[in-house]
C-alpha cells in the first residue's frame, strides 16, 4: 500500500490550494473558448512587475562580479544583503538589528524561513498555536516537522486572537505561537494594544517556564505583507516589553523571530528569498539547521533582494501597495452595491474575504455546494474557498477570498461576471 511506503506526514499532505488551483485554471483555459476564459483571483500575487532597476542591477552585478554569483555564499546570506535588511528594518519598524548576528537569509522564500525556524525550535509532539482563519500551509508544514498545530478560531473571523482564547489554548506542550500582520485571508492587522495584550500572556508563561528550567514559548511573527499595512503601523511584536508581576520587565524580543521577504512587497515571488531576524542565539542554531538542509539562498536572489531593499525603492514598495489597495477599493465598492453580499474590509493587504451565504440556497439548487464552485462554474471567476483557511470550517464554505492584486480592467471584468451570475439567482434570502 502507498500509505506504508511513505512517511505518514508527507502521504497525508493535501494538494496546495493556491498552486493546485492555478494549475486547474490553466487546464480549464486551455480547453475554453476565448470568451469563456477563467479570470484567476485565487493565488495571491500582484500583476505589477518588479522595478526595472532591480533587473538592471542584477545584470550589472553578474557582468562585474560573476565569480561571486557562481561561488558558494555565506550560509546566513551575503554580508551586504544582511546590512540592507537591517537598514530596512530600522526604517520600517524603528528596530536596531545586528546584521552580523541577528539575521538569516533563507532559500525558498518565507516558506523557507518558516521551515528553518520550525526545525530550529520544534521537537516531535510540540504544539504550535495558529489563530484561524489563516494561511493553510502553516498546519501542513508543522505536521511535516512532526509538530502538532492547535487552532484557535477568531470570533468573528476578521477579529484578532484574544488574550483569553490564547490563554485557554496554551498547554505544557505549547512551544510556539504564530502571529503576524495582514492575516491571510481577512487582512486583519493587529493594533499595538492587541499585540501587547497577547505579549503579556506569553511573557507570563515564559517567566514561569524559565523559572522552572523549561523551554519558553517562541513567537513566529510572519509578515509577508509588511508593505501593505495601512494607517498607523503597530509596534512590531519583537519590540514589545511588558511588565510581569513579581518579575518586572520582559522583552519579547528574546523569544520572537520575525519573518518576511521581498516577494509580496517588490513583486519578487520567483526569487524565492526569505529572511529572519531574531536574537543571536536563535540565528546561530538556525544557521546550523540551514547548512544541513539547503546550504544557502540563491546568489542571484540575494543580489536582487539587496537592490530592492535600498532606500530609494521604499517609495516603489509604497506605491505598489497603494495601487493594489486602490484596486481592492474599486472591487469592494462594486460588490458592496450587490444586495446580499457581505464584505470584510481588510485592515491591510489586497485580499477581500466575501460572504455569499445569502445566495447559498439558490446556488445549491444548481448543484454548487460552495461559493467558490458557483463563481467558477457560473461566473468563470476563480477564488479560494473559506474552508481552506482552517480545520472544521464548513461554516465558511460560502466565503471566498478574492485576490485584488490583478489589473483594474481584469478586476472590473470579474466584478461584472459575479454581478450577472448573482442576478441570475434572483433575490438573496
């Protein structure tokens, strides 16, 4: 039997909802007439190309320093890139990071950073808390590392993880809590007060654990959409310090690893670069892990990332985010006018989480059990079903995530299709 041949954790992995959907759409469009092509609002990329200065700079680097590009690179990343990362962190978050000891550049994008940090901190059976709805790959990646995901639902789904719910789900096996900005799919951005409230819970447990000689709870603060935070930016989790009764000040920096990369910010998804900043002890162990897995990140990608992180391109990152947000606002304004649709307006990012529940009875009569199925078959618009963003979320089968990072013409076309498909169902219930 196949299940006996392969490791259980790998054999039980589901297909990737994002990459799998993209492949299915490509096949549907290959067979479809020009006027029936599916509009893909599923996978979360922007249509805006990376800035040409990055491309030109990489070409120039290859022409003048080919020996560097084709040689082994330092495991933690090129020193010039780590300095650029530290400078970007300072400009964006106001935090000083030592580029020599507190930064690790990883291959495989932010997924690579997550993999290294899971391997650095987690033993088989350790538990990691994941607020849901959230990015579905966290759970699969944890299981590959023989760790146990513990899901904490947010009520309502666009709300923050509450300190009370966090406290209720921490056990002696809890080794990690996964937090971040612009939570996928709702676009929730935590405020400084919300983060401090969670920090107090974790700090209190860590003071007790450290007093008992036990491992502290590690926080992974995952920020792929860091440029897509709008309004006042909250204090980053690693910069929080809270008072623990009977102990005094506790700095969350000593138990927090912050992860991000250039993909969503600069349009560099294919470069597959991620990076982590954390305390020196964590980075030292993570470096040992990385050298025994993927050695080091692509030299080409590192050069491109170094160029993207220069201060003159901060304006490019901001403008890309503003453009994506403006497009999202157009989609939200159109769909809000459709009677019966409920839209969760995100704090940040470029996804819309949309509730079609009031139309469910009508499209179920057509044989569509979920909103994404209805949109794909009747509107020829691809989306991601809400059930993918957490376990036992059948109540979200009438929710979809729409990627508004596409061109405005394409988004308007998609809106028109959705409006016409819904009109064909009659009045919502």
